[in-house]
């Protein structure tokens, strides 16, 4: 069945928007976020400046939209990992592993001018995403504790903070292998104590 | 034996310096670091402005000296805890517990204007203290692994990062009891795996 005209327009707009976000992030990484101009972005995307301004008012708005898309993508990825695993303990492990690897990979951003720029201004946005993440992990911890896959002598909210805090070290680790070792150690803290 | 005149002078200077640091920190907490003046500090300490200027050139220098003294005090406290415990496993536990409680207590500072002011400008100083701390913990981890009190399948440097990262959650916990539970969980990750 052919797409309706409206759907085609919608899909086109999304494609252009995505291209604007990608090009802007690339330029910001290359030149630093404060040096990028709307003209450079329009040129790189291959659209006119007037068209670009129909999508976004300025470079800052584009960078924040890019960041929001990145974070939403990470959360979607974690949800997907969660939903394709069955046993509670295995689910928790799989999601924490994915989270640790994402944290490790996005390390690059945090140390750049772009990272500093985004983090100084998107406090609310990040706090919201972090809340969402915390909520997701806490549900998995509670579920795992219910079947004996996680310790139940520590409140799930605290066990969740422990997990996220411990795995934050993935940012500064040199390799995926080191990230997996960090995960092993962190999960050993989560398991029921064997006295 | 009576003190030498020079020693008496030295002790007096140290006392005045400490009083300046304490008064300035109290004023900065109360009014915000940017509103404190040299005159207010001199008045609170009970010395003349001219005398104050013999010790420090401005408020910022005083606040940084205060911060440096705080950090040095925390490191000295950890060293003392380390040196009064014998068995490697117990030493590591005692030092990590003290670190977690210090982290929990200084939480107040981080969230104030004073905290923000100090952290924006003393990056090097903090990095140096953190290196010192990392080094101390890594020695304890290595020692504990050597006698079977800590796992030896993870490089001590990585186990150290795990510990410090996990215990950073102490900052956001509501009570000392929660901090001790965090410590329990973190230490469970450090112990040799029991298969």
C-alpha cells in the first residue's frame, strides 16, 4: 500500500531533522560547539539557510535536540535489552552490562567542549533521563530480589544507586574488557550473601 | 622547657591563620562566597585589616586555603584509620568506611554556592588529592588480595576505581545507616568469589 501524502511529508521532515542533528554534532565535535554557525550547518546538510531556520532557531537548540535524541536512544536500547531477556537475574545483568558499555562509549563526549557545553545547560533533561533509568533498574532489582537472584537485605532503591554509581567508573576505564570486569565485581555486590 | 621565641611566634601565626580560615568558611556558608569581604573577615577574627592582608591577598585565596586544609585533614584521618588497624582485609574495610562517611558528611558543601565556587577553581588540587587517595586504597587492595582478603582476579587499580566509584553514592544517601549498607554491598564486590 502506498504511503499517504501526509506520512511521506512526515517521514521527509524527520529525515531532514535527523540530518541536521547529525551534521551539527559532527561540526561541533570538529570545531567546538561555540564556533559552529547556522550557515555551515545548512551547507553540510545541503539545504538552504531559510529551510534550516524553519526547523531550529539557533545552533544551541540543535545541539540540545541532538543530545535529547542520544539519551532517548540509549534508554530505548536498554529497554530493548531488558525485553529480550527472561529470567530476572539475567535481565538485570544484561541491562547493567548495556548501561556500562554505553557509559564507557559516551566517555569521549564528556571530556570534550561539546560535553561541557551540553551538561552545563541540560540539567533538567539529564535529571529526567536519570530518573527514568533509576526507575527501570530499581524494578529489575526488585524483581531479581523477589526470586533470590539479588540480595533482599538492602532496599532496592539503595542497591540501584550502588549499581549506577559503581558502573559510572566505566567512563574512565581503558577497554571493554575492563568494563566487563567492573560489571563482574558490581554484580558480586548485588547477589545474595552466601554465609 | 619553655618554648623558644621563634616557636611561640610560629604557633601564634598558625592559630591566627586557622582562625582566618574558620571565620571565612563560616561567613561564606552563611552569605555565599561572593558576598564576603576582607573587612567582615577581619572583624570576625578580631584582627585589623592590615594584619589580615599580611596573611592573604583576598577572599578567594582564603577559601582555597581553607579547602586545601579540609582535604589534607580528610587524608590524614584516613591515614590514621589505616595505621591503627592490623589485618589487611580489616584495614581496607576501615579505610573505605571512613571514606564513605566523610563523603556522606561533606555532601552538604557540594550542593552549596561555596561548593560550586571551590570546585570550579581547584581542579588541580582536587585531582592531586584524589590521586593520593587512589594510591592509598590501591595499596590496601593489593595487600588484602595478597592474603586472600580481596579478589585477585581483577587488577587492583580497577578494583580501587570500583570502590571509590561505588562509595561516591554515599553523597546522595539519606543516613549513616544507608552509608553502612552501601559499604556492605561494595565490600561484597571486593571479596574473593566463592564458587
